[in-house]
C-alpha cells in the first residue's frame, strides 16, 4: 500500500468521524473462557484461541501464554502497525526491521511476598531497529507520530478508567 492508497482508504472514515463524532466510538471486546484445565483460561484472539496460564516465575510450565507477554506483544504489534501507517502516509522509506519490547516485573508483588513491591510492570522499553534510508528528521517525525498514535502505548502511559465487577 502506498501513501495515496492509505489516504484514500482513510479519507471517508475521517470525514465520517468529523461529521458524526459518535460514529468514531467503537467498543473493542475480549473474552476468556474458564474451561481450560488447571490454573489457566482460554482467550479468543479473533484469529485463534490462546490458552493463557501462569508465568514460570509464578509456578507455570511456560507452555501456556503469559498475560504479561501478551501485553508486551500487543504493544509491539500496535507500535509496528502504527509505525507502518505513519511511514506509509508520510512516504518515509521503511524496508523492514524489528520492534523489541521488554518489560521488567518483580514477581514478589504478584505472589504477595512483599506488600512494598508493586504488582505489574515496573519499566517497559520499546526499541525500533529499522532498515531505512530515512533522514534523521524523518526518523524523528516517524518516532514522534508512532508514539502519539499507538493506542496501546498511549493507554499504558495514560491509563483508562477500568471497572471490575462480578456477576
């Protein structure tokens, strides 16, 4: 896809959202089934079922997907798609590359070993290794706009209100 194709694809959507802002609000959904054996669940990804379980640092076997890994994978995927869209829209040449996402967890918090240790990621790092002939200014713009428009990154930086209930 080139810049013109992307702009033509998105132009009617952008106009629709300007004309009818409510139409831009979409509720994304995810669900997990508690019918998997042991301390695990099955998550519908839209493409396949993934069985999620405990991370080996909390007693898991490592054979099931870890939700922490899935969060980092979602960030890598979102950053990659966003980078590609920005590069395409601005005609910034990106021939390929990788996105590495790492996150540091202290499992003493998760396992309740220490109440002083927070539960969750302490630090998350995203690194882009790009095959590109882009100028330094283009790369600066590409990174800035990728950060600005990456939904997962922005949600992690400015957390959404989350409600939890039991039915």
